[in-house]
C-alpha cells in the first residue's frame, strides 16, 4: 500500500516525551496511510529501548553518536517512503486529525511547497513559535537593544514574532519551524533536505529561505494543531547557545557582508545586554536572565556559527 505521509521524529534524551508523542501519532492519525520513522541520537536514558518495546510498528534507527537534528532528520527522510514527509518534534502531542488535515491542505495548495500548523503550549495557550518572519537588520537591532523583550509581540519592535497574530488564519510566512513541518518528497529532494551543518536550530529557517529562493511560498494553516513542550531535549543555557549558533550560521550563509557582520554584531550586543541585566538583577533570581550570563561566557563558541557553513546560496 502506498504511504501518504512519513512521520519523521529525531529523539535525544526524551524517553517519556517521545512515548507521549508516538502514542498521539498512532491514536490520533486517521484518514491517511502513514509510517513512522524515528532516529535516536545515541540517547542513554532508554529512549531507543522504549521505542523498540512500546512501538514495534515504528521504524527505529538507533545511532551510536549524536549527529544533531538536521543530520538525523535527513537520515530519517532517506529511509522514508511517503509522498509527504512530516517532521515532528518528539516533545509534541498530535491532536485529532492533525496529520490528515495538514496533508489535505497541502494537496489543495501544492504551490506553497512547505507547510506548517498551529502549536499550543501544554497549558493550552498559543505557542507562536510554529512560524516566524524572516530576520532583518531591524529585527536584530531590536534584539540588540532589548526592544524585543520590552515590547514582546509588537509588530514594530518584535517583528519576527509576526505581531499579535493568533495563528488562526492561513498565511504565507517567512519561516516554518521544524517542530511541525510538512514537505512533499519532490520538494524535499529538490531542496536537498536540511543542511546537515546545522546541528540544532535554524536548519528549518535555512530550508524555508532556500524554498522561497526556489520559488515556493511557505504557508501556515490553523487546520493542523499540536501541543508543543518547547525545548524538552535541551537545558536553557544550552538551548540559547544552540539557537544563537544556528542564527549566526544562517546569517553567514544567506547574508552578504557588511549586512552579515552587522547582524552578527547585533546578536553579540543582544546577548551581552541580557547578561549585563542578569548581573545587575542577580538578587531577583530570574533563571532565564541567569542563562544569558552563561550564553555570554560561551560567545566564542557561537559567534562564528557552525564550521564550514559558508555562503552557498545567493546572499542579500
């Protein structure tokens, strides 16, 4: 039987989250022929054993080393048979009919190439992180000057968050995140999949930007909805460091100098500003602010991005 959609999941140290995710996929996906492929990045918490025992119908690729999200997802895609590839984070819970509805939307709108859906936090409130606007020098300046923190959700001072849009309407967007990302196999093959030089974070932004350059119009639909416990596989400082390393790599790959240097400088200033505020307000014990002090100390690690990720697409 032909497979409509291959659900691709990359796991790392997330046994219980992955169990809940897989249970939701198998119990709440109907109306489409699907397969599940899981790549486990050398977890030592029993994630792979749990999948083997609890979900024998899933195809498991248990790796001996952690190759990162992008490379792991590429391995899963190579083993997939579906007409569509659905990248799904292991810290998500699929709602009833979400997979079917996203595939149905893609079939009705083949010109878009990449498709995302609506994500909620575990408490049921909106998680706006399923899609973003593309980064600009203005958005990075707002990050550097902490305007994004002071005016969170502002369409002017926090533009990458797309204002106060509740993700309740169909809309073409600049970036679709990999927590819920549907790609037709033919589009995935044309784009060459994720750039494996991105270890974790921004590989989805890079794929979206390359899709736009190829003439596609990535689109968000509220038809498909999931719950997402953001960052379940990474501690807070590590997550922020990886986010910045990915974003620097994105700028290095897609922006020309001097715009690229100005953007990276904004990221450095933004991290330094938050670290300074954390130091000044240390007595208040804000865990998120304290994390920025660790991020600043690790700036030599992330300010150059990932190795060998030099521009390979036309810059702007």
